[in-house]
C-alpha cells in the first residue's frame, strides 16, 4: 500500500470518530510471553497469580480464547492488525537480522487510535521488526506503526529476565537495567504516566511482557513458594508470580490516578507454553497448531461497563481485539482489507452474542501439522505428510516460497467432548470432515495468496528436526494413551 493511500485510510478512520477524545475509554492490552493455558490460578494452574485471578473474578474470563499463531511474532501481528499473520507475511518468529517483518502498509490498532486522538505507548517486547533500526534492513519502528512512545526489546530480554541489557527507548539503546524485566516494565509505565501522560487525552498502552519466556530468572523468595516442585518448575512458576506482581503494580497505579474505572483491560498470552504441563489437558505446545500451542488465557475487565464475574466458552482470538476496541471507542475498523477478527463488545457487555461466520485458522509452515482450523466445536488439523512415516525433510521446498507446504492429511476433533484432541474422528465422521475441509481450503488458499514472499527465510526443516518431530509425536501419543 502506498503512503498516500494509507494516509487516506487513516484519515477516513479519523473522520469516522463520533466521540470527543476526552470522553473515550482508555485501553490497556497486557500480553504474557509463552504463558500456558493451565498456568494461572484462575485456570487451575500452580502459579500464584492473585492479581490476575482477581481481574478474572471481577471481569470476563474466556475458556476458549486463542492466539493468532503458535509463536511470538505472528501472534503479535494478529493482535496489532486484526488479521491472520499469514496475510502480512509473518509466517514464523522473527529472528534477529531477518528480512521478515510487519510491513508498513499494514494498519495497526495503535495507528487507528493515535489518529483518533489517543496517546499511544508500547512498553515491552516488540518482535515485529529490528529494534533499534538497522539501516541495512530499514524496517518500520514502533513510531512508524502508531506508537508515540516505546521502551522495549526486539526479541527476548537478554541475557535473561534479570538485569537485561537490550532495552531500547524511543530508538536509543539504554544499556543494562538492574532488576527483573517485568518490574522494569512496571517502572517504565509509571515513568510514562509521570513524564508523558496528558490527562486531556485518552491513552492506549500496549504492555507485552517477556515472562515466562526462557531464559527464566525469578526472585529467590518467590521460587521458595514452590517447595514441592523441581528446580526448573519452581523457577517457572515464580516467574509467573513475579509477572502477576508487576501487573498488580500497573493496575494499582491506574486506580490511584483515578483511571482504572475508565480503562478497558485485556490480558492474554502470545501462544501456549513450551512446557507440556503448563498447557493443562491440551495436546501440544508452543510452535504447534494443536490447541496446546494456540489456546491461551483470555481475560477482559472494564469496571461498570462489562458484566463481570462471568466465564464464557465462546471461541475467540487475538485478531478480535482490533474490531472490539474500534467498536468500543466509536471507530470504524479499516474497510479496505480483509479482517479475520470480529467485535466481541456485545458479548462482553452481556447484551448479545458474537456473530462469527468465518472460522479461526492457523498456518505455521515450520511445524507438523502445518495448519489447523476451528469452526464451532470442531477442530480440523492438517498436515503435509504423515509424521510417523516421515524420515527425511521435504528437500524440494526451496525458500523463499514458504507458502508451498500443502496439507494432505486431516484429523478431526470434537473439542466439546475431547478438549485434549485425543480421539481423531476423521474416519468416523466423513461428511463433517468433507464439510470442514471445503471451508478450510477456501480460507487457507485465500489468506496465503495475500501474503508476500520473503527472500532468505529459514528452511522448512532439517533431517534432525524431522526425526525429532517423529519421536516427539510418538512420545505424545504414548502419553495420551496412558
């Protein structure tokens, strides 16, 4: 999209604003990194999370909330754009120095809200382009995609959550910061409110934390709260507890400023955990399109505006955030492109149900299975080859055409009866399988055709990687039988 056309689209969005800026609600989106579906206390997890549990008890908790992808970068694209990440070409996580990035032609939620008079701030993990700017890549920065203020990292906190050295504030590297990453982000939020916030404007604060992505570092006093766990597990749960503590600080700060009552808060995770145990009964983990890789916590809170103390089983996902926020603040979402999310506002208010005609679909070419789709209570899982018979890589797949992987084998699951995706119904329900396959192929091909081809993406797999996939698949199948 040309800069002129993009400017016209944003101008139309601005002109569609029907409320004065001072009357609009604030928006706070909080994202964890690699948090599993079964980690939080309110999802029957082991981590101590009193602040998030309280938010869930007073707000709306989704039991069937999904990310837009099974790993970091594409999930964040789906949140920012309201679109499946394949449409903008974010097919996998973005490694440092990689050409793949969120194109400037995409319209982000931050751009929409900034154009409607919102102050916009990003504090945390970015992972959508190089950060700070690499002149050889010349990729859009947070400021180019709607954020007036930014403190964060290109990818993970390095060398771990403790004393990170790679924070960048508004394009400038600031060196080692003493403390834990989540608490440093809470400090930055307070700094932003003290030095940048204009009370005459509503705000959009995007707060993507680094926890509990590895490498994990946690306060020893919190690790001690899990004496019955092995060392790694205790560190992991303490990491989530520290994250919860930082979120509690942010929410308390909003309440002290008298802002929380006019702020819509959302909490979720970018994808499932890399730990099987953290995903509850779900099959798979981060990087997989089984529900263990894509089904995550989802909590909304808006004091006095959303009917609280509710648990919803409506299937919903990160791409729904953009249309939901747009309707909340009285704006029209972009109409010149296909959106994959729908507004959840009426259901959040308790005054209606979600009207969704399109399925939820995930495509991740570097895993096997490569794709899955949810429509109603059914999950369709698609792979390009049978992992039990695969003993060599698909060597004829030459990047940059990462979209060449085409599924041939399908599995079918009834998620109401079988949330762990243990019983494949493909042979038992051939008519339902064919019905969902037709829906799958239309959306699968249409969305992939829109995405660009990048030169220099990682290859589909390697000999070792595919052997490891087979062994992991068989181990998982044995675990499910037991």
